[in-house]
């Protein structure tokens, strides 16, 4: 398991990156729907935005 990005929902980096790539996600809302990451306190949303910027198809 890679680094935990969302501690509220216990979602790790690989899970989020995989969802972004496989489902071609482009927004935080889509990542929330796909993984539940970012649906708790919201503190990890900037990290999700970084992962989107790095991994979403341009
Ligand atoms: S750490 Fe992700 S919603 Fe709280």
C-alpha cells in the first residue's frame, strides 16, 4: 500500500492514481465519486488536485 492520501477514508495514493488513469478522471468530484477520497474533512483535497494535475489525461 502506498502513502495514504485521504486519512478520513483511508485511501492511498495508488488507488487514486489508478482511478484517475483508468476512469480518465479530471475533477476532484469525480475522484470523490470513484474512490470516496476527499469526502470527509476535506484536508486532502489539495493533494487530490495535485494527483489530478500529474495524472489526468490532458
Ligand atoms: S483526509 Fe481526506 S477527507 Fe479528510
